[in-house]
C-alpha cells in the first residue's frame, strides 16, 4: 500500500505561481515514473508532467515553458513548480507514481486560478 502526502494547492491570481509537492511512502520499489495529472470539471484527467527514473521528462504542450517537474528520488517526492498560471490551469491536480506494474494515485489537490 502506498501513502501520499500532497500539498501546495490553493487559490492564485492569473500570472501567479504555485509549487505542488507529493511525497509517496510505503512498499515502493523500482520507481519507473512520478508525475502529475489534472482534471478540470467536465473534462477527462490529463497528463501535466512526468519524470522518469533516468531523469527525462514529458510535459503537456499547454504547460511547456511554464511548469517544471522535479524529483527527490531518495524520498520518492515529486514537485511541480507552476509559473505564469492561467485560469485554464484550474483543476484538481493528482500525483501519480508507477513502479513495477503498479500505478498509484494521490488524493488530489485543488488549484484555482482566478482574479
């Protein structure tokens, strides 16, 4: 069983910044990837950013140049620095970890971008 501690969500004005963090603990081995997905009301869950074990990254086109993902492998912790936030970034952001053949999800944290 994997436990997640997600933090950093909240309300921010357009153009502002937030930093999300996600710490995973429990029976975790051979982490393949950690990352972030988001789901806005009435929409499907979509990839935001992910980082693979070797350090390579993958970003949604809509966040390239504004969001940066990083990881502390020793602590199984992922971070998402979000800059130049837009109203369309409003969503619940979910942490995701893939190890072995297992995918686990965090409980989600709300990000609201509004003036």
